[in-house]
């Protein structure tokens, strides 16, 4: 017997939960270092343009598919067209791959928060502090388990009492914390130079690589091509306005990404004396460079504590959406209870995540193309599976079920679809081409091939 589908109690609950999914580590540390790497204001401008066109179109398609079918990704695509049952499987594989290693990084965040709140800010600024921590065995595993347990507990409480309730509390706090740190960072000596670098575009910096980097960030930042928005759409009530909801999610997500850059880039710029290479530290920006910045500040311990609390909230809301998507997949496929599915997914994530946690220590001998276990999982999910899922989603919507079926779902409550022409052009013609380029560029980059340069020859 099919179980009754859970629902968000209101449009606000849906928007905050979906925004919580979109706002995660991709916004807090990935967006700032990519912005720094690709010209600051130039990257920011391109990202904003892509967010309101490409990102909007793919998000509205995924949410509409979920609401139209009332199913998670594994069943939604098959219900609309049996030939695309494989797409549901691929989309479902993405969160299953991401959630375990994402929880490992979430554990690192919890570790740093406890270090800062206990007065260890100075120790965390040491050059070898982070590398020593992640190369351990039991400590990284322990923090990974704690983060995973907190996530599982919230998901176990359900959609309305768990996810929606936590999102309504965490998301406003996250915005306030981001604003507080941003304002404080901008008051530091030398920060204004970093602000100018961050917000002033230079057209000479525009390149195919910058555009593809910004588009790739959209997947990571807006929870696209992971089955998440399909799942959350399936919990959306028919009387909630779809187009305006997506615009609000988009605004929330992009706003947090912008504030994260405002929070990090001027502060690091000031700390490094204007050295742009300090901003391109990748994942190390959050766990190596920023602790040094906080250690050099007055009230750095307090600011660092607030920062890692913010990052914890962001990581947790995204982890919740990843786990909820997987739980929904197994419930739809096997008609399991929420409790049974939650326990199964938590154990599965623990087993799958352990190698990523140990990949910098006892399992460091396992590598491929110079990548650790965690990096391999990240590459497979973000650089291979997600562009493939997004590409086939565009083909599926544009040429099989037709864009009109999505437009009709939008009009169920909205009455009219204001951006229908933009949506149709993006889904059918623009997005598929860019997605193929992203896939080829990502895979080529991992293999040491500059695909874009090869094309220009």
C-alpha cells in the first residue's frame, strides 16, 4: 500500500527548506575561491546572469517534475516517460555518492567549531594543524559520525516537523551571521581593496573558462541535477506558486553566495596584503587560510566561532536535503517506513564515507590521477554525473515530455508563466550545449587535457 506523501506546510516552509538545500559549503567556500580565481567581479557578474537564466530554468523544471508526479527522482522520470527510467537512476546516484563524503567535510566543520568555541583559535592557525587532523584515524571518523547522526536525527523527524522546522530557524540565523561577519571583515585595514576586486568586473577577464566555471558552480550551489529539487517539489502543495518560489530560492541562494564572497575575499585580501593567490587556496581556504586570518584579528576567536557556526548551519541544511532525497528514493522504491529508510541510509553513508574520511591517513595510498578517495567521489558526482543528469533532463523536458508540460504545471497555481519563453529557449537549446562543454572540460581537465584550448586550435 502506497504511503501518504508528506508535504511542506506552507510556501515559506518550502522556500526556506529548498534554500537551505541550495545554501551549503558550495556557497561558503567554493564560490569565494572560484570568484577570486576567475577575476572577482567578472566571475560574479557572469554567475548572476547564469543564475537568473540557466539556473532558474533547470530548477523550475526539476521542481515542476517533482510536484507533477508526487515522486522522487527514481520514479518521477519513469512515470512521465518509461524510456527515461535510467535518468531517475542516474539522478538518484548523485546524492548517494555525495552525501557520505559531504558528511565527512561536515565533520571537519564541527571539529573547527568546537576548537574555536573552546578557545583554540591560535592552535588552529598552525601550518600543519589541518593536515595533521585529517591524516588521523579515529578523530576524523568521530566527527564524521557526529555530523551524520545530527543529520539523520532531523531527517527522521520528517518533512514538516524536522526539515521545515529546522530550516525556519537556521536560515534566518545564517543570514544574520553572514551579514555580521561581512560587515566586520570590511572594517579591517586593506579590506576595501579586496571589495573592489570582488565587485568590479573587468571585461578583459571574460573567457570560456570563466563562463564554464560559473556554470559548474551553479550545480554545486543550487542543488541542481541531484534529484533534490525533484524530491522537494514532490512535497510542494499544488496551491503554492511555483515560479515565484523558484525566484525566491534563487535570490536567497545567490544572496548568500555573494555575502560569502563579501565575508571572505576582503578579509583574506587584507590579511595577505593584496596577494590574490591566497584566495585561490581551494578547500584549504576555509580550514587553513581563514584560521590564520581569524588569529590575526582582534576578537578573532569570537568571529571565527561565529563563522564556523554559520558554516555548520550551511553544511547541515544541505546534508539534510541530500539525506532526505536518498530516504525518499528508498521509500518510493521499496515502500519502507521513514524510520527504516533513515537507519538504512545512515548506515550506508557511514560505510561509504569511511574511506573518504580515512583517505588522507591510513588509506592515503589509494589515489587516482593524483586524487584522494574524497576527491575521486567529488569528481565522479560533480564533474561527471551531474552534467550528464542535467543534460538528459534538458533533452527529456525539451524534446520528449515537451516544455509545455512544465509550463502547464507552473500555471496550475500561477495562472501564467512569465518567463516561459526564456525557459523554453534555455532548456531546449542553450543549456544542453553548455552542459556538454562542462562535461568535456571537466573530464578533460582530470585527464590533463585542456579541452577548450584544443577546440580553439
